[in-house]
C-alpha cells in the first residue's frame, strides 16, 4: 500500500523563476517586463511582481530570538504618581517600562524600589548626561532582577539639538559610565529623529549604523546596545528595515570585536499622525506595531492616539497598551517565532536594503563619519531632500492620510482640545550646526484649519 506524500507540492513538477518570467512575458504581449511590472520605491528599492525560491531565499535569519514585550512609556515628573502609574500599567498587561526623565534630580532610587513586579525590562530615556544620576540608578538596581537600559546618547542629542550635552567631553563621560556601572547598559543609539525628520529607509539604516560606529571607534562596548527606532507606514518595508538593521549591526560590530548584540525598542512614527480625525491614528499605529513585531523588535512601545495634542493621560495610555495586548494575546503574535523568515519578498527587500545601506555607510565613513557630515550639513540636506519629496506627494494627494488630505470631516473642531502645541517649535539660539527637526506631513493643513476655527473678527 502506497503511503501518500506529506508534502502536497511533491505531486507537482517544480517551476523555475525563469519559466515564470517567460510565461509573464508571453502574457504581456511584447511589453517589457521590467518597465511594466517592476516599480522602484523612493529609496531605490526595486519591487518585482513575484518572488521565487531559487532567487530570493534565504537572506538569513535576522529576527529577534524571543517574543516581543509590551512596553509602556511613563513620563516622570512626580515620582510617587509615576510609581503608581507604572505598577498599574504592569498589572494591566505591560511587560516592560520606558521612563522618560528630563530632570536629573528625580529620586530614581524611590522610582525603582516602588516597582512591585519582578523580572522586568526597564528603559530610562534620559534627556541629560549625568554621571551622578546614572551612578545612583546603578546603585538602586543592586539585588534587583531587572534588565535595564539607559538611553544615554550624546550623538543623538547632538543631531536633534545642534549642541553636545555640556562643556565636558561627552564621550569621556560615557566612557566613565561604561566602566563604573554594573547593573545596566549605557550604550544607546536613538535613531527616532532620522525617521521623524523625514529620512527615507536607506538613510535611516545608514545613519543609524554610522551613529553607532562613532561609539565603536571610541569606547570599548561589552554590553547589549539599545537601539530605538521609529516605525513608518510602509508595512513590508518596515519589517525588512528592522531585519536589515540587525544584519548590518552584526556585520559592522563584528569588525570591532563586539559580540554583545543589539536590543531594539520600536515606536510608531509621529510623521504620519494627525490632529484632525485623530482616531485614525489608532489604525496607523496598529499596522506599524505589527511591522515592528514581525520585523523582530525586542520591545514595542506604542504611541497613544492623542499624543500630539494631549498630555500623558490614563485613557490614551490604556488604549495604546491594549492595542499591543490584542496583537500579542488575541492575534497570537506571541505564538510564532520569526514569522517573516522565508517570505521571499521580505527576504529580498531585506537584502536590498542591507546592501544599499552598507554601501552608503562606507561612503560616509570614508568622508569622516556621521558627526563630520552633520557638521558640514550633508546629513541635514539629504534628509531635507527626502522629506520634501514625501511632502510633495502628500500635498499632491498621492500620499494619503484619511481624514486630513482625503475625506476630511469639515465639522471637526480641535482648537479647544489642545493641551500641547502640535507643530514644529524652534527658538533661535547658538548651535554648532542646524539640528534635525521632526515634522509631520499634515502640519500645514492643520494650521490652516485651526486658523479657520477662529471666530470672525468684527
């Protein structure tokens, strides 16, 4: 008795990619395959109509080795309130916490000791550079079973502010901290500014890698590197972006003898978020979080739907957290490891992105590295060019944001709901160079609509 094959495809003869192309060319009736069916993204990534085993598998596994954690961001102003909010978030499903701290006088020991959960991963997003604060944090972590990363990124601050943190050598401060602390990692690359300022995907990958290399060249790194990224709306491209990022970091770090790896925290971009019809932001952040999960982020920290115009609030945070909980526990995103592995299209995108970014990375390094190119304005100019191209697509209606430049609700009113100023804020001051500035696509339309809400002057 014959045993039926367990593999359905064993019953069919294999078809090569060449045979598929020949059939497609026949169906096109003489039209050129590449000109008709292959399109190119703004980054220069070529997208074909089909992908096949013999050409596109595999680029290599680049995903995170374990399920992602649901991260909740807590803005720390009042320590007692922040502790209560943190514990409440953990009780409601959060698995890791990102504390955003702008005041180095915060009692970080009280903050840490107030946490009631165990085996947590904590991120401290610091807006300052302080040996004293980080030393206090390290001491507070004694006898704690927490995995802790401090976002201490002088180059990220330089890129977004135009100045170093202080008059002392920022690299030397970071070097001192790396030698002094034992309970946390102080190696961090915050690449969110590149995406939010309008850089395309290849630029984001390249500048992040150049950014990290500035540290590789100066500091002995022996702990995992925290890499914070923003996730845009191009679903499959963003999956491939995170996978390419791991491949690139592994490739370059190995040249410096660094084996500690990277730890990716992903957050949806602000660039496509809108003030009007703000509930659509929940749809945008959901697909962006999905890209982050499938791309292999270690932790995903969602952006509340009302983050543009409301201060931190319990309702917005709960909704953003629940989006991740639904994805993890009801959509079963925690049940499949490396779900994108072997998807020929994603593998091909990953390899194209990695190759292009590595070539541009080498070019920038040969010209002095990221900081040198920031100082001569090259990085700012390149990002501005990419941002303006995307803005032109939005202004012409080719790039659509529902509720803003497509199907807007003319009766929507927002002027009385603004707790935060939702537009670019710049104040004249002396800087080493022009900093990178985050800007959303819909700002001009929104400013015009807010102006129209004002009562007519008599």
